[in-house]
C-alpha cells in the first residue's frame, strides 16, 4: 500500500492570497468583458426581422444585418421570417409529397359547408400570408394561427352560404377567392395580428360522397351544353362574316348600279335639253329632220317597201307572179 505519510499536509494558510486576489480580479473582469462583448452582438438574416425586448418590454424592430444589444440578459431578441410565405390548409392536410388527408374527422368538419340553396359541398382552400408587422404578430394576439384559422373558416362559410351550389362549384370560385381574401385581411387588420394576406386559393370544391354521382352527371350535362354553345358560336362566327361580306358586296353593286343609272339619266337629260334648245330655234326644220332620221332608221330594217299615194282608193292587190315562193 502506498504510504501517504511521505507527503506533507497541504496548508491553505500558506498560500499567497494577496497575490491571488490581485491576479483574480483582472481575470474575472476580462472574462466578463469578453462574454459581454460576444453577447452584445447578434445577426438578423436577410429574410428575417427581430424585435428587442429590454427587461421584457418592447424597444424596437431590427432589419437584416449585424446589430448591438445589451448583454447578460438585459435585452432579449425575438426573430421571425418576414419574407417567407406561410400556408394554412383548410379541409385537407398535406402529410407528404403528393399525399393529402381528406378523411380525418377534423378535416371533414372544416370542409363540409351549407350553400345558399340548402345544398352541401366539401370546400378545400389555402390561405397564404406573410408577417407584415412583427411587433403586432408577436404581441397583439395570443395565437395568430388560431386567429387566422377561425377568421378564415367564418368568412368562407358565410360566402358559401350566400351562393348557390353551382356558383360554389363552378362560376363563382374566383369571386369567392377574392372576397375571402379581402374579408380575412380586413378582420385580421382589425384584430392587429400583423398579417399580410397574400392569396386565398380554392384547391377543390366537391359534393359530398352520397350525391357525388348526381353532381357528376349534372357537370357532364353542363359541359355538353357548353360544348354545343361553343360549337354554335363557332359556326355563327364562321357564317356571319361570309354573310356580312355578301351583304356588303350586294350593297356596293347596288350603289354602283344606282350611280350608273343616275349618270346615264343625267346624260340623256342633258342631250335631250340640247336637242330641245336646237328644236326651239327651228321647230319645223328640226321636226322634219327628226322624222327623216327616224324613218331612215326604221326603213333600213324593212325588207320590202310599198309606197302608196295617200289619195289612192280601192287598192287591188296584185298576184306575186314570178316569185319563187309562189311557184308550186
């Protein structure tokens, strides 16, 4: 066994406490200064903002970069990503890449809604938002996510209840998205949640399972109706331009014919007036000239002429002997 009696007992009273105290004080001060210096700086990332709490009271909001604060727990820093887009899902939950939950009781309770015409619909939507005011986001609401979910469900149920099932399923979806975004933003601003609502997206609006087949049949009929309407519109758009072209062509031809007849009548009128002016200068001579010109045109078309004295009476027709047509 080792013998401890070989080593003399250690006597603390023999230590140079004066020198130790003189050396310890600068060391402690140096440690405090180093720790304080390192704890006086903090960094805020590019997509973040930070608030400073001094003894638990809000002081200011800091943007991205390197900042100073009081050390040793005097100032507390709270950070949040203010440029990130957050999503809140309603009527479904994303449980993995391309995998969603539509059947859990909480999810079904969110999605099932009553429309204005007393029909039911399963509505699935997403609220996309950013942190607009970090101070309000951290201190004005106990749970901002619960506030967003409660307000969104209340607004969506009200809007769905004001519309028919057809509007909710088809034509009114864009209007519902815009109205929901505006109403949710207004209420959250009134509550001072510091939220900036970016968009409301209807991911799907489906009828409940017991009546899904009937709704699908109605949708197919609506699609068929729209297809027939579109085909009719296409046919109309095809035929109307052709008919319009034919109409314009007929109008142009009629206008041309009208101008032609007017010009022709105007020319005839001017020619007649010229002749009439000459006729008034020598009525007897002009009358005889017109008569002779007219007779010249007529007689030139006659094959045979018979000149008979107007005072001759009792004309006896002579046989046309010697003509080839009279030979038998």
